[in-house]
C-alpha cells in the first residue's frame, strides 16, 4: 500500500479516497493551511508518506509542508506556479501556435492613458482578470472605458500594498455565448471532460462566469478529437503531469482560456473508463520519497 499525502480538502479528497484505496493507494489528508505548525515539532515526518498528490495551493504554506514531508509530488511546486501564472501560460501557448484569446498583460503601475490605449485595442466588452487568482476571483467585465479604468483603479489600490506578491493582470477579449469545457489530461493523455454551464436563472440575472465554485453545473461530456488533442498539446507544452485545461468554444473558434495544475476531481462517471487505474499507476511510478 502506498501512502499518499493530499493537501486538497472537501470534494477532491472525498471522491478520490475510496477508488484509490481499492487500487493500493491510501489517501491521507495533510492540511497545509489554516492551522499552526510548530517548526521544531512538526505534525509530519519524512517517513510517513510515500508521495504527494499536488503541491499545496498556498505557496508559502506549501514550502513548509514540503520541507517536512520530503515527498515527490504528482504536480510539483514548479507545475503549480506555471499554471497559476495565467499570462505565462497564454504567452507560452501563443508561441507554440496554440489558440488562445487575444490578451494584453499589464504590470502595475501604468498610466491611465496607457490603460485606455489597451482598452481601445479590443471590441468591448473586455475581460479583466487578475493574473494569479483562482476560482474566478476578481474577474470582471467592462463594457466601456470608464468602467474599465474604474476596475483598474481598484486593482491599483491592491497593488499599492507593498506585500502584494503579484501586481499584474490580463485584459482579454470577451467571447459571448462560449461553451466552457474543463478537460483533464493525465501523463499527456485525455482522461475526461465536463461542460460547465450556468443555470438559466443565473444567466437571466446577468451571470457569465462558468466556475463551478460560483454556481455553474458540471456535466460529463465526450469531446471530439479536436478538443482532446488541443488539451493534450497544452499539457505537453507546459510539461505538467496532471492538468485541467479550460477550453472555450464559440462558432468556429476553440481557444485555451486557462489551465489548472490543482484541478478538482469530479465524479468518476464524468471521466473515461480506467481513470483511477491510470491515476493510481501514475502515483506508483513516482520516484521514492527522500528519507
């Protein structure tokens, strides 16, 4: 039996625990955040676990946990940092000729005139997206330049705080009525996908972000080869073993919107047959933990 340290809580931990146990991988919840850790008497020891699932989402807390656990991670520190940097992902995919939304990267501080010039490059509305947040946090839509500059003002206020680690954001084209897919790729191969759709009542109220954490519903779908191959190409370009790839499809366009190296695992029925067999095999293939 392999002992797997999992920092994720709630849905992912609950869903993966029993299927992996049936395949010889014992899942243990190892919370890295919202707790205290005595650095002279830590709650973990290097010989407790054989491997880690994905590096903790809070990078500072992850560093502390990683120092004591000394395990190989399915997705390591570098993978999580790469995926979280939305602008880096868009830039790398653009250079690899993979389709992405038109985007402009803004590193504060810049002048109001420069920001207005950025807005004028797009057909409004535009999407304003903090560069390194998750779950749709802080993402906004601006229909006119005044609204856009107001959103940028709020971001500048946040970025003026000296301890803010990331002082950048993206301005992107808005793709109306796009179908939103989360595609999962494991070790370079497609393993399943869901379509994320808002309830009609939410759409009627003007909601447009498709994040599950904000009320969207995820339905398992079987994707065409074109979608699968694009997601696999993204994972290969970023060199991330287990990756959620967010695709937007509108008309004839199919683009990569974002990636997630700490993806939520959905119900098993929404994935390809053998998903957990492959996940368990990948975990077993990780190098031995340091001791």
